[in-house]
């Protein structure tokens, strides 16, 4: 291929008026005739490095917008739709009351200490576990609270110590006589020996020169009584006898002194009028009577027991009978019952039958509760 020379290219654009000189330097003349040309500045292309610096700015802006929108949505959805669910949550509670014998037992509900009996607390509706502790004795009771409902629990935690001996009461007329038991001096009448070995014992009662010997049988957990007259036999006609019929054991008291109790067949008293008190402190019951004692005669006094108050509850529920007589279906409140110890029978078609003893007092209301599911 023929390569174009400078002269071949320039000649057509110069025109015929321009001719090269003898030395062939026409190009110099050509340049002098041309107008100056302004240079055109062309920006260099953006390199890949420069583009990579601009792209992250756009991405950051987009991420910021998305994040702000997400936080706004979370804030909106976290707001409660209305106050109705909160009101419903507050209303979903019930009340539980606890009482015990003895009082002052500590109450723990679902592992949290709530106080001591008697106690009334508000609890959320649902199942709870209650522990009632008195000394070394602890009872665990499951309860279920219903919204707006009330649950009552009564627990007897007192444990009677096991009796190893019997009780012996010794009296004399007149009082103040010396007493020895099996040859060992024990005090003066009226005398109460709280823990006597079960079996037969020889009792000697001495007043001055006069002594009376008796044999008494002591039974474990029971009370035996002995009252004798230490007056000379010539004065024997100056006394008489008293018998008392009572459904429960009662002490016979005169002028603050215990003369005997109702377990005795009869009690010797001097002739004349006597104002006596018949008392059972455990049942909170005392009644006074005036009796006339005639020489060599026996006076009789009968005691009727008053009624106390008994409240009964069972979980889940039960038909209840007292000493074989039907009382009704739990809960039973303020039932009038003769004072003393009674046997309750709880019956439920699913959980069967349960027996429980209860002591009703004259003054303090008795309460008993039982969980048939345990």
C-alpha cells in the first residue's frame, strides 16, 4: 500500500495560491497563513476506582431509609390496640384466705413468702401451690383461683405429743392432807400428777394422825381421780355425796379449788349448801351450780352442753355427715354443733370417702378444710 506523505495531504487543503519554495519549505508558509486553533479539552473517562467510591454512598442512603422504616413499624405495632386487654388482665384475679391452728403459721405461695395466718391475699387466676409451716410441721396444698372467686383454707398443724403416762388427781376433805404415791411423798391435796406410769398404784393420804390408803389404776392418756375424807369416823355422818352427769369430762371446782372431776363416781362434800363450778377449759366451757348436801345422802347434777360454730370446706367439694347425721354439701359455714369432739365423713363420687375428727369449742368457731385429691 502507498503511504500518504505530508505533501500529498496538504496540497488539496492549501489551494493553488500556495507554492513551496525552492527548498521545498511550503509547509512553513502554510502554517503562517492558518488561523490559530483553540484546543479542545476532553475530560478523561472515569476510572473503575472512581466509580467504586460513588456507589457506596447510594447504598448507604438506601439502607438508612429501610432501617428508619423498620423502626417506625416496630414502634407502631408495639403500642397496645386498646386498654381493654389490660383491664381484663387486672380483673383476672381472685382471693384466698388462710387460717390455721395454731395461728401464726407462715404462708408461702409459689415459692414466695406472703405472711402468716390468718391471711387474706389476692392471687392471679389459675393453679397455685401453697405451703403452710408451723415449727417443724409443713403442709403443702394445691389451690385453684377463679377470676373474682374466693378460696378459703383451714389447716390444723398442732400435733399432740404422744402420751406415755396417765394423769392422776388426788383430793381430800378437808384439803391440805399429805400425799404419797407408792411410798414416795408427792405433795398435799388437792394434787395433780401429770405423768404417772400406767398400772396400779398405792396412794396414802395423811391428815394428822388419820391416814387413808387407796389403790388406784392409771391408764395411759387418761385421767384418774381419787378424793377421800380424812375426818375422824365419828364425824362421818356430817358429810354427803355429789355425782355429776356430763357428756364431756369436767373439773369440779369450789372457791377456786379443784375438788375432783366428772370421771369420779361420786364426790364427798360437807353437809350444807355449795356453789360449785363445772369447767372444761379445753372446750372453753364453764357452768355454775348450787347444790345442797345432806348427811349421808347423794345429790345429783346434770350438765347439758351448749352448741358451738363449725365451718366446713372441701376441695373440690363433698357431701358431709357429722357423727353419722348428714349435714349437706360443702362449703358449709357456721353450722351449730354441740361442743366436744366429733367425727366428720367427707364423700365424693370420684375421690371416695375421707374421715376427719374435729373439736368444737363454746367460744371460738371451729374451721376444717380437706383436699380430697391428696
